């Protein structure tokens, strides 16, 4: 596995980490002006430099070119997650670099938009950034099924490298037809199975159970291969669905399971790591093209800072969340041996047989090489 980090760590610092604080947010409208339409920065760290000011233009007062505006970042998870922490890092970097001319409001916990309506509200410029789980974008492009392909990536770094690379970037680029721009991938990490019925240790244990998924045909196929049912439910309805027995179980990262207290309503967890939660940081063309070069440069730098920070936090927050789940002791935690995992890998091979041609053999090959 080749490890590759495309984003520089230049802007990350311990001071940044220490000073991050949670933020709610009112709903002031975004007020954007300007009118440059440089190409969007939708790659991992290699954002294009904005055009330079003509040499003979008189020097302007520092910050004079920066447009005053309010940027809204909407997402669906809790505060103690890599997504929210990355968004706060982005907020801090943008607000500081703009001398307060740009305000950033971060809306966690589906408090502005939820899974069902965040993409259309992004495209309508009612939010300037969203950070959906890629499984929620599979209707826009089958390439976003990649994190749902069983046991595909062996680490966050491998997933980062794929999405920073040419095949991942092509998938992001295909959102431009909708008016959305992919700014990069933020990992959360491997998903694990929870359920209320029985300890799951082998493929046969899934038989007849019903699971909630984030969405997408690959996850549907994965569960049907295991002789289980599945249904997609928005994240903000999941706790109640588990509590009321609408579904028997679900799959998620430790940080999502812990921060949403799913261990209150689930009896068993199996550490599987069979699929992943990886996010797409998205903006919209209307907002992006409304910024002048000086303003866009600040936002681009903020995106890099947020991306680096989210990437640096994901594994750590998941490890801390697992520890908390163990300490709370409310959910029985089952670990699988290498042999058990191999059984699942073999069992789930039909998912690859069906979806390799749909996602693209070249795309899967590239992802596997990371
Ligand atoms: C879920 O719906 O379970 C996750 O995708 C939520 C998230 O954004 O991490």
C-alpha cells in the first residue's frame, strides 16, 4: 500500500487544535459580491494560484479587496467528530485571514439542513459548504460508492491518496454538471456493525436481520449478499429508528456511534471495518464564482487548513470514541480474527463482481493500489 499525503500540513498547528471551540450559528443570509470566475479548487491541496494583480496598479490598503460575506457550513453529525472539528478549523482560518470580513457559521447535527435536502440547498447557494458522506452522493455518480466497497482501503491514508489522485478527482469533477464543486475528501474512517439481536461473528449471523444504511446500491447489495435486509434512513432519524426497532442494526464509525449514543439502543457491536465513512467537501459554483481573487484565496487556504485538520483528527477521534464505548460498557463489543475477516472478504466478493464494471475496473484498480 502506498501512503501519500497530498495536503501540506503547513497551516496546522497545536495552537489551532487547542483553540478550536464549538460554534452554533444564526441564519444570516450569505452576502456575496465580486465576480471573478477562476476555475474551482477541487483537488487535494493543489489549488490553482489566483491571477496576480496587474503590476502598475497602486498598492491597496491590506484587506481592501476582501469581500464581506457570511459563509454557512452545514453538516449532519455531532461536534466531537472529525467533520465538525475540520469545519471549525476552516472557520478559524478564514475568519482570521480575512480580518473578520468573512464570517463563517458552522451548523452541526442537521440543524440547518439534513441528509435529504443539503445537496439541493448547497446548489441553490443556501449553504456555501456541505460535507456529506459519499454514500449519500451515489445518485449523482456511482463513483461515490467507493467507500462502500467491502474492505477496499486498508487505512485513511490509502483512501485520502485515492481521492487526491486522478481517478478520485474525476469523480468529484462530474458533480460540476449540477453546479457543485468537490474541494476534497475528508475521512472519518472504517465502519463497524451494531445490532440489537445477537453477536455477529460470521456471515451467517446476518441472516434475516434488517440494517439501516447511509444509502446506495453497493450497501444494498452487500446486505442482500449476507441474506439481510437494508433500508436507507437519514442520520438524524437513526437513533429513533434503532430505538423503535424499525431496523435491527446499522453500520458506522466509532465516533458516530459514540457521539450519537447508539450504544444506548444497540446491544452488540462487531469491529468489522468492512466499509468506510468518507466525506466530500463540496461548495457551489454560484458562490465560488462570486468571489474576487483575494477573497477566494483566503477561502481556498481555509479549505486546506480544514482538510488537513479533519484528516489529522479522524483516527484519533475514532480511537477515543472506542475507548469511551468500552468504558460505558453498554454495548457488547466483539472483535474478529484475521480468519473471520477473510471469511467476510470471500463472502462479499459478489459485490465486486457486480459493481466493478459499474464503478469502472480502472477506478477500482487504482483504489486497490493505494
Ligand atoms: C451516517 O449517516 O451514518 C453518516 O454518514 C453520518 C456522517 O455524516 O458521518
